[in-house]
């Protein structure tokens, strides 16, 4: 192993640590302040981006989770009146899911507070830090 290789490994471990710490803080914030979970927030966010609705397969792909995991979260959100399912007009095996008006309203409130919490978590980063990190992460994503 080269010195550069070891440094890359340490960087990876630090990146994982920061990600896990931030995710843990956000999970706790959502649980304590909004009695919800990060998976529920993620589903609402994905459906917010696609207001016309998505298939369950598209949703699981967007969230990088199994169809079963997505279905379990959607079941609970549907029970709470935040999302609605509708069958496809062209393929009876396909079901679309979309936010309800209540789901849209709840997500917009959550999203604003979520953004504020993320802002607090990374308040120690300057604008220059953010520019540098963003550029580095973009480069890494192209590999």
C-alpha cells in the first residue's frame, strides 16, 4: 500500500463518519421534532420532486431501496393520508403513487425545517469550503 492509498482510505473513513453522524442527527431531529422517520421524509421528498406521481418501481429506484421497503413506507403514508395510490390506465399491474394535498402541505413544512437543520449541521463550512467540497464530490461522482 502506498502512502497516497492509505490517505485515501482514511479520507473514505472520515467521509463515512461525517455522513453517518449527519444522518443520525437528522433521524433524531425528525423523530423528536416531527414524530417521523428519515425513510418517510425521503419518500415524501421523492414524490414532491415528481408531483405527477411515480410507479412503485420508479420510487424504489429513486430511493435506492427494495420494492418491499418502499411499499412498507408507502403503506404507512397512505394510511396517514399523505400519499395516494392509483392504478395505471394502461397496465393493471402498475400502480402510481403521489402526494395528497395533506402530504404536500406536511412535506413543505418538514422540508423547510430539514433544510434549517442541515444548515446548522454544516454551519462550520464557509462558502469557499462548500465550493471546494462540491467540486471534489462532482469529480468523484464521474468516476
